[in-house]
C-alpha cells in the first residue's frame, strides 16, 4: 500500500509519522471531571506552536495529539496539560533504544501506570464517599425530621448540623472547590463549578443562619431562617457516589485493551548453549539436552531461541525452528479454530500453544509485536471522536455558564415573586437544585464511551475499526465494492483444465511448465505447481521473453513454445479458431484460458481459476440482507468476472479495471450519492481504499501494520465484513440513544428544578433529589454504552 491512511496517519501501528515529521501520540490524562474539561484541555493543546490537531476523550481520559516534531514534543504537550490543571501520565520506558525497557514497549507500561493511578483514585473516592455518607446520614435525619426529633430545629440541633456539614463540605467536598477554583483561574468552568456554587451557597447561607440569625429578615419576629445543611451534604455524597460508579463503569470501557495486554506472558523460557536451532534432532521441539533459563519477556532479543510447551502462551513474535503444534490465535484474530504450526511457520505473542512443544526464533519484541500494535491501534481508535460528537462538544463548551445564568435568574425571579423569608428559602432551594441537576458529564460521555466499547469489542472479534469517524461512516454504508482477487477469492490461482490437440496432455503440460517456470506471474506459478502435482516435470528453457498482458515464449530443446492470448498467437500466424469455443466455455465458468502454440501450430490450451472462498457467497448474501448494494470490481475479462459474480450472487460487475483505475470507480460511485466502502487485499488497492468513504483491508494479525484502511479485518477474510458493519450500526444506535437521553435529561430536569412547572403542576425538585439524578445520569450513559460488550458475531457471517 502507499503507506498512508485516508486520515493521513501512517499505516503501521507503531508511533506514527505524518508527512515528514508530523507525529501522533496518545497522552493519558487525569483530573478531567466533565465534558467542559475536554474543551479546556483541547484548547490548551491546540494553542501550542506546532500542534496540528488534538482530540480528547472524556470516556477513556486520553488525548490524541498530532504535532510537528521539529517545533514541539511530548514534554511541551504535558506542560500545557498540567498548566491547564490536569495530570499527564508519561511512560516510564525512557531507556535507550533497544534496551530492555524500550523493548517492553507501551503495551504494558502505560497500561499498568494507568491502572495503578485508577486504583488509587478509586480508593480515594471510596474513602471520601464513606466519610461523606457517614456524616450526611445524621444531617438527613435531623434536617428532614420536621419536628419529629425534639430540638432538631433548635440552636443545639443546628449546631450539630453545622458540625457534620462542615465535615462533609470541608473534607470530601474540598475537591470540588479546589477544582472549581482551578477552572476559574483558567477563566473557564466545569461540573465542579456547579457543585461548588450550589453546595457553597447552601452551606454559607445555612452557616450564617446558625451563627448570625439576626441578620435575616423577620428575625425580630422570632422566625428562624431555614438551613440547607442536609442538601449540601447530600449533594456532595451523591456526586461522589456518581463519580465512583462512573469510575467503575469507565474501568469496564477498557476491558478489551486490558484483556489484550494481559495475554502477554511475563516470562519466557530462553534456550542457552544452542547452535542454530537445529537442536536434538528428534523433531519434538522440546529442546532435549539444551540449557534453559526463565527470563523476563522484556529481556528477549531478536534471534533468541524460545521454548514453549503445551498449555503455555507464546511470549513474543517469531518463526518456528523446531516442533509441531496447534496454536489458538482466537484472542488476536477472533478465529476459533486453532492453526497448525510447523517449522517455518510464524507465531505471535499472546497466542496459546495447545498440543505440542515448539521452539521458535524471536523476530519481534515489545512494541513491534502484533499484539502491541493491535493494542496501540485500539487505544488510538478509542481516543478519536465521531463527527456526531461535535454538537455535544459545542453545547458542553457553553453549558456551565448558561446553567449558572439560569440558576441566577431562577433565584432572582422567585425572590421577586415572594420576598418573604419563605420565598427566599424557596428561591435558594431552586437556585441550588438547578446547579446540581445540570449534568454536562452525560453529554461528554455519550459518544466517546460508546466508541471506546465498540472499538474494543471489534478488536476482540477480529475487526479493527480505526476510530469514531470510521465507525460513523461505516454505519451509513449503502454500497460495498469488492475487489475480486484476494477478497472474494483466495488470491491463489489453480490449474483447472488442460486441453491437448497436437500432443498428449502430459507432454503438453511439461512444455508449458518449462516456459512458465521462467515467469514470476501468479498464473505462471499456478501452472507450474499444477504440472508438478500431475507429474509433468518442467525442463530447461532458453530465450525466454515476455509481452506483458499478452503472453510468453521460450525454446524448450528444439521446440519454440508460445503461451498466451488468442490475439498474441494469431500475430505469430497460429490459428486459434479450433479452441475458441472451448475457451469461451471455460471463461463462462470463471476460468482464465491461455492458448499454447508449439513450432508455429496450435497445440492446446490450459486454464486456471482463482476459486471463491468458502465464506464469500454467504457474506455477499448477508450484506444484501443488510440492504447494501454489492458490486465486484476486477481486472478480469467481462465474461470471466460475470461467471464468478453469478456464482456468488452478485448482480453488478465492473470488469477489466486496472488497479490504478479502481479509485476512479470509487469516485464515480460517490458522485452518484452513494456511501461507499471499498474492500481490498491491502496491496494494490491503496488509492481506491483511500478514496472510499470507508476503506476496508483484508489482512491478519501479521500484516495489519500495512493496512492503509479505516477498517482492518484481522483474520477470517471477508467473513468479518458484516460483523464490522453491524457493529458500526449498533454503536451509532447506542450513541444516538446516549445523546437523546443526555439532552432530554437536561432539557426536562433543569426547568423542573427551576420551578417553571410548579404553578401548573405543583412539581418541584429538592436539591437532594436533584443531586441524586445528576449522579445517576452519567452512570446511565456509561451503562448503556457497556451493552455493546454483549455484541456478538454470528457463528457464520
């Protein structure tokens, strides 16, 4: 492929380069509490000279930043995030290139740091929630007793409430005031601003009412001002509970990545004192007589020999030099059937050795392994944004200031309507309720949470979707263009027919194979392999020449042999008419015939065919049931192409298309208003893949590094395509549900909290209930996203 994806990212799954020196890195960020924080971090990063783009995900707490390495670097990015009031997790593997720590790569180091910090934050949340809940319980009992507890509304009862409220607000609640102040210093606001203003107002008003009640209206008449200590305590407790539930749900968002990282063993059994992998010669792969040592996986170097026994995971990528076994690669590719591995076969870190012992030579370590590259690709995809998130981002940027304004208007309006002490008490309640029910978190989580779960689930099923934009585009696909060779077919032509008229079949096949063995063309190799399988041995040939697109010729002994098209043989004076009907019949069955001339006379014909894969016909039928128009794009002759298409159930065929012209086919389809997915083998289809709305590469865990596409099917060929499209549709459906409920929650909740419906319905909302609703709103969005974890591929696509 041409080395670039449609987004401009490099095609490998290692640290990426764009253009000459544009790099893209992922920065894990800590301290974001709502969608407004996302806006703040993105602004801080994009203001750096040399940063081309920055996308921050609230759900995965990661920033994906593209920058010019000549003008800035990771330290500058980290400083900008810290200056904005947040923390950045930088990798600990700062050793020299090639060191053990460098070889460890990022597949485990950052993930382990991430999880350690997450666990520390969860423990802090649990501790704060425990303190807050224990102190809030007596506040609720005293504050909502309504005279049932003697003295609860008296000076002693109020002093006790002040004590417990101070424990909550100045203890566990201190985090909200600190973060709100930090946001204010940066001239912005977020969820902490709402919580701090709401609880601060309730606590300050109540404290003043206890300490200096004479300052309040009607105090001279013996009226005791209301206090809202229970509201301040309950708000903080419910918000902390929501944050803890949100943290637990976010942890599940990364289950796919965490599961992939966990596949790699911590240690490996390295052989010492071994020559060149020849070993004991018994072929069992057990390394009899060789020394062994257990070493950390990070200590492995390219060329080391590693022994893996049955039931053990393969520690890194390499090539088998001894032994035979079946290896389960389902954890990387989604394919359930184990694959046989023998000498020369490639094995991959994280896969499970099942039946026999294997000795393999290490080929790749650390971040260069297939597992590490897939982990990195999934993390990068989870950090990207879908276009549908733009509206939520815009609203989140204005959300908090607008809510503060609505709360202020609410307070003023209700105070003007009833300036009595009871009226002011109601105004304060509604002011606080508006502040604490508003939840920008649900808006900020709606899209990235679903993208994170969807892309992670896709990786588990052997489908690598490279980000939210690719997910959204794939969900709208209505036309799929399928390259024939290597996509619908196995990509390996086979000799199918031999027609001899001047020689016996065996002799003719020997002559043809003698000429074809000098060619590197796939059809030539197929003919030679077919001849050998039928016992026809090629001999030496002299004077080989080739006319691309037409045929080849050479001298075999005293005979001049030509193999090629009818037109090419006709130019040499050879009449192909006797076999034209047979050639047409073969072509109508999807086979490619080649005429054979010997010493200026027609001698026969051979035909090859690239057979359709077992899953191709089923997959085409599934795509059509999904309402997708399927067309085949191929360079084959029209008749041959239509024969293959008819067998697969494809009605539309675009034949005789050169590789460089496939991009034009994609362009013309898009000009018709179609949303196009181009599916190719990832080798000669790069322009078409890049030009489609969604480029889909057929690959495997081994060559995924060169898949210049939006979606890569890691294993199983085209059978995974319906899985990718169904997953994309389901993810987008989930995102729309999240956005709908996030918008509806705020659109309904804020007016009710402000008391707009009270004159008509009598509905009102206490700050305590409002805070509980706010805490649960973001959790509900996360739980809805996590339903995608249950998405499953059918037994057969």
